[in-house]
């Protein structure tokens, strides 16, 4: 007699309230090394030591109720809780370097490479086995002996150290972290995967780490982090029927597409009415894809919607699995969370503020082959874009509520109870985010509807989303997916086209054989365009803020003019020269570290070259790839000719946001394998910067150089440009003076520019061959 109750509770817990919205939508009406990443920025910085605010000896975690006078953002408050070794009374803020002791750290198929790093540095015992979680999810369709051996090694290692372990087929790691309560609201939880941002959907500060960081956390319980600049994204209005969380994030990626939140931590906020229109599943999808938007985290508030979701999970656990639920979802933990609720302080400082009016949003589609291209669904429907494959997969959108939405598309057009088939020539692949989500979908009958329509089931795991296993895109094919990333070549051939959309649109497209929607959205009266902008979406408040910012800018300009005038009219040229010399700072160079790095510039003229472009995903989880092979395939998804053009000792220069995308360390080590010692760009993806330092690859940002190269080497009259070009230009990086000098070809113009410092602490890591070898040297010492 408990079956109906159990079903309703389980579905309520797994869907986070989205089912209620679906019905409306379907109605047609150790002391960690003191690391500083200043080498990656040309922005002037105050000279400071990393971890400058910390004591050498770690103190206990500060109380959640520690009084602070400086207003803090929600991100800063959570980091405050999980920073160790802070000086007494220290209030952390954006820009600070901290030593983090994360609540949890998840690794997946890369657990064995992390274990090898862990053992290679001389560690033998995991510092806190309750901190670590291991899941197998990426290459679960691979039944080769090599992969099965790796999976056995991971499981045995987890068992030996008493680590929580989830085998292949159980689910995608990020989904497991949420549904099993590891990603708990108000905590810092990290994973060696770029989509750790997803935890922000449940008010948990999730951010990616890389393999070397994970090994450090295993060994010491800690790693280093710099609190990013924090962006506030205010949502206004309410989400209309037929529009989903996936449409929200696709629109944000495509409409704010000038690296607006690159390397920022995002905090989503809005009125109670607005936030109530976003279910937990919607929030998880939005937070998940803040990664593609360029952010390091995407944090939602700890509000009534989240509390209701947690209560449903706790009630279900208490009724049907009380022993397993202990320490995870309990009403006592939720009471404590509410009684000690964290929220941003009034007056907290944000680096920038953006807003989006949800009421003006319609279904959007991203692509082809870029999340920065977002188009209203109605515009693509008019283009009659034929499809070959459709995918309802990934940690972004394959929960029970997503499967229900897709099933409802087919139910609506069923005749006499017969479910229609997907369009001829179209293959429709489905994989649940976890076995629990699939079980909920099966209990509701939604899974069976999709199978009856001809969908091909895949095991719960990453699969096609990361370009592994069955159903990849072939040359010339077009696919649409509910996943998170459609970079060129990620889901198969580099000659294919990939689009991203909501589960409803994916299902409708599979049914009709072309990009199409189910017809659930009807444009509200008076809505003509999506309303977005800078600020909070409140005209009066934004105007007041603009006036204050303008005054601050005028004061700064006046101070600068006065200082310049004082120098100009002093009449003492020698004093001016002496002053200029004093302004030049010199970086200490460690013995044996080169004072200068120089070479010929090889220019890859593109922005947003992602880690899939640098190192193809199909090699990422092959642990026996030789250095020679890594060098051979380096950049091949970007340009197959790169390997022939670039030579040992060259300096690789690219556009902006170089190294965005996944957390794979091979993006850095493949460039090193090619024997390229230095990468220069207009800007770097943060996780690539972190990987580079951890693996001894040097990098520096010089936006002016990118501009000069583009002015000189333009595309031809038909818009074609050389992807990889030997320029004949020379670059010298003077590490001591933090200055680059560029010679624009034989006898060409020469110019110099100050760049970010490469401090001795980072030099030491690079000189040792990376963070892993640095930690090993400390253990041996």
C-alpha cells in the first residue's frame, strides 16, 4: 500500500518540483605551495605573497557564525568556512589566495591517474577517506581489457583506503554527488572535472580541480585556490510555460557572449517569485553549463525551493532507506542548515552585475559547434535543418523530469494509445543521469515511452557527450543534444554539426527529423525580445549605482591627471627618470631558472580554443599514450596541420580564452610534449592556467600582441584565414623585468610591454617539473 506514496515522494525528490511545471509547459495555451598565477595577466597587481593572509599552522575550521564586519558575498562566506590557517579575524574576499579544505573531492575515470600521482609523491594513506568520492562514469561502454583493468584498479584502491566508490553504470559522478548528498548546501565541494559547477544548483560551491590538485587533497586534505572575481546575475520575471532551465543558460551563453563572466564565480539571485519558477532540476542544468559560459562556479541561493527539495529527499530516505540515509539527507541536517543559513550580505561587493528577464525568454538552441551562438528556436525551425542523431544524455539534462518532458512530446501525438516512432533516418540515444533517475522514469512509465518510440538506451554515463562509445556523430552529420558542450569534434567528427537544446526540443526534433519544438511555448503578449543588460534589472537602483561608479571613475581620472601634471611641470628630468626607474620592479630569479624565454611566434588565430581542440577527448582516458603520440595529436582538433607547422622551441600565440572547456591536464602536457615552452594569449581559461602551473608549462597574457598579429595577418578576400601560421616574428619574455619584447619580423618594428609577474614560488614549481614533483620533494625533504 506504500507504493503510490513511495512513487510520489521519490519523484518529488528527484524532480525538485519540475513535474508541476511540466504540466503547465505541455499545455498549449601539507602546507600547500604559495602559488600565484599573476603570470597569466597583464593587469597591474599589488605585489603580494600568495596566501599572504594565512598562518603557517592550520587552525580549526572557523565557526559558521564568526562575526565579520566587511560585507561578504555568498561565495566568500562559504569559502570563509572552508579556508584553513586564516589569520585571526581575517575576512576573506575576492582576490585572496586561500588554503581550502573541501567538504568533498570527487574523481571519476581519472581516479587511477590521480592514484598514480598520489603514490608517486610518496603518499601512502589518504588524509581523510570521508572527504574522497570515486565514481566511474566516462568510458563505461569500453569493455577492453585495458579499461576494465583500470576500473578494477580504481575499485581496489578505493576499497583499500575505505573511500566511497560507485561502479560503472551507477551514474554520472556529478549526479551522484547531488543525489547522494555529498554536494551539500553551504559547503565547498570540488571534483577533477570541469562540470563541478553543477553543485551550485543546490547551493553548494562547486568548482573544478585538476588531477594534481586531487592528489594533493588526497594526501593533505587541502589545495590552493584564489577566490575569483564574483559576478551577480539577477533573474527577474518568471519562467514561461514551454521554457526550461536549459533555455536560460543557453540564452545566457549566447547573449552575454563576450567573455562577460570568464573566470568569475557567479551568484544567481532574484525575487522569491522569480526563483520559485526555477525547480532544482532547472537550477542544476543552469549551474552545470555556467562552465560553458566561462565561469568557475554557478551558485544558487539556499532558499525555500531548495529546502522543499531537501525535505522531500529526507522524508523518502527516512521511510525507505533509513540506514543508508544516515549522515546524508536527514531533517536534523536540514534544520541546522536553515538555522545557520548563509546568504550574501547587503552591500557585498561584486565585480559585475548582469540581469535577465525570464518572462521575455523563449526556447533557445545553441550552435552549431559553439555555445556562444544561441538562436531562438522559431528561427531555426524556419530553416528546416535536417537531423541525423538526437541525444538525451549527460549530467545536464537526463534526470527523471527531463525524461518525462521528452516522453510527453511523444505522448501528445500518440493515436489510439500507440506511441509514434522517431523520424526515419534519425537515431535517438537516451541515457539517464543515474540508475536512480532511470528507476524513477521507469516507475512513471516515461522510459518505456521513449523505448517504444525507438530510442536506443545507453548505460548511465557520459558516453556520447564526451565522444566515447556508441552513437557518435559521423562526418557530415547533424545532431542535437540535451548535453552541455558542442565544441567542434567533441561528440564525434570534426566535420559534423552539433546543436544543444532542452529535452523537449531534442525529443520533438527526433520525432520530426529536423530541429523543431513541441509547440508548448506561446509568446506572451507584449514580449518582442529578450530583456538583458548590466545591473540588477531595477532601473532606479541601477541608475544610482551608475552615478556612484561614474563619480569613482572621475575621481580616479583626476588623481591620475594631478600626478601626471606634477611630474610634467617639476622641471627635473633626472628626477622623472629616477622616478620611472623606481617604478620598474624586478622579480627574484631562482638559481638555474632562465631569466629570458625567447622563440619564434607560431600564431593560431582563433578565440576560445578549447581543451578538446588542444587534446582530443578520445585520448583523454587512455593512460598509456606516449609523449610522442601526445605531441603528434596536439591541437589536431583545432588544425590538423598544426603538427607540421609548429616546431620545437616555438612560442605558441593564440587569441582570447585559450584553454577553455574541460579540466584535462593533457591540454597542458601535450603542448609540453610538442616541446613548446611558452604559450601567449589574449586571455586564458582559468582551469588551463591552473593546469599549466601544475604541469610546468609557462604562459603569459599579451592582448596587444594578438591585436597586432591580427592587424598584420588578415584573412583573404573571401574571409579565409590560416589556422596555424609561422610569422617570422620573435618574442622575448624577460622574466626578471616582467616584460615582453616583440620584433615584428626581420627589420620590423620592435616594441615592449609589461606583463604579469612569474614569482619565485611559481618558478620553483615549474623548475621542479610541476606541483606533483614539488610535493614529492617536500615529502622527501
